[in-house]
């Protein structure tokens, strides 16, 4: 597992907005409004939440995401006995900030965006997705166009395209996804760049942040960049939706496994409402609707399940400091010591 791999590697390193505490209140429901699950008979939980807003990170364009998500959102509305509105963000940070500002109460995050939301937006993970094939994780990739000349210079059987990218970065154009993306920034940022002592900012002929995984895939398909980050989930989406486009993509590097995505709500929601939300996710089994999202279902989770991502983030910060040629040795030692204390606290 990624946790074991990352923890061992870190062992060798040189070592918010406050939420209002809302009390659940009960009123007698109207005859045409059935009590939501998880409440006592004849009572409606948290009537002050007439509508719930669900934040969705921008892995694809809204036009692509909406048809996949709306049936699931509708099922959630019916189960919870109140409208649920999907909020399709333009970037990952928008979902984090929206939860911090209480504009969304529930959200689907990636690992990195979740730990940021937990740190500053009062997010609390309660479930994680189970992929359609039953797996509990996914992988970050570096991809290029199959016709790009660099393909012939990489040993695809070894998947060592990361080494080629590092050694030849000054001659390449490169695209990350979103800065808050786990597979599109944090994981390759650590494994490809930080571990090899490379700061991608300034290392490439041209470096961009394309935003979504869909956007970086299209940039590669259309030969707009030499190399881009992506992940195994998006590759499956493209393979199913556009097989001809998929044939134009060549994976040149694959990361260790990343824990599957968390579902989180605001920590300060009324307990009865949190229980209703949790019950919906953990019991939802409609394969036709979940299949459109490439999921099989959900399983219980807790905040510490993403400590591996926290370790990865800290490890990248440590290596960035160690590779900083402008920072004095004393300052490096102090900052690394502080970060190592944070790593110890996660164990």
C-alpha cells in the first residue's frame, strides 16, 4: 500500500473558518414530506437546512460531469427528504473555499484537496469510494502522445518516462492539472520532481496548469504539450467514451497506488443530518447510476485514512527545502526539523 511505501521513504528523510455549532431541532413534518432516514418517527432532522449543496471537484468539464452526477444527486435528494443541489466548481480550490464559507455542506474531494479542506474548511471525511472494479485506489500517470518522438527514447516496459522527463526537461513542454490535485500535481510533484531534486518551475521549456484531467489529456491528444500529468481513472473514462482519442495517449510513468477519493461533510452539521448523509452513501447500490461515475459504491472512512497524503505533502515540502539553493543551511535545518515533527505526529 501507498502508506507503507511512503512511510518507509519518509523515514530516511533528513529529518479556518470556525464553524457554528448547529443543534439538531425537530418539528412535525407535513403530510406530504416523509421523515428522512435516521430520524425518530414523526420528526424531521435539521429543518434549518431546507437545501443541501454538494461540491464536485473539476476533474472534467461541467458539460461532461453533469449528466453523470445529476441522477445520483436526485437520488440523494429523495433519500434525504430535501433538495440537494450540485455545485460544479471551476477548480479544486473553489470546493475547498465553498465548504469553508458554508456554501456547500457535502463534497467529493481528491486526497490533497480533502486534507486542505480538513485543515481550513472544517471538512470531515466519512466515506471513500469503491471503484467499479472493486479496487480502493488509483494511480497517477505521466502521459504523452503516441506519435511524440520521446516515446522511442523511453523504455515503456520499465515505465521510466519520469527519468527521461527529468533529464530532458529543458527541451520539453509540460502540463500539470490543478495545484490542489492529488494525482495531477502532488504525487508527481513528489515522486518525479522532489525526489530527483528538480523544481519544475523553470525546469521546462514551458510549464502550464491545465486545470482538469480532461484538459491535460486533450492537450496531449492534440499535441499541445509534450508531457502531462493524469491518472488511471481518467484514462478509463477516455477509453470508454472515445476509444480513438485513447489510442493517441501513451502512459510513460505510473505512481504507487493512491487511496481512493473521500466524501466529506462539514464537521459542524447536526449529528442527525450527518447520520442521514452517511446512511445514504453507505447503503446506495444503484449500479447503473454509480457505473456512470465509475464507482461500485462507498465504504466507511475517517480522516486519518488520508494521512498518507499528508505524509506525501510534507515529504515534498522537505525535499523542496533541501533542494532550495537560495536558502541557508541553518534555515533549512530548522524548517526540516519542524516538518519532521509534523510527520511524527501523524504516526
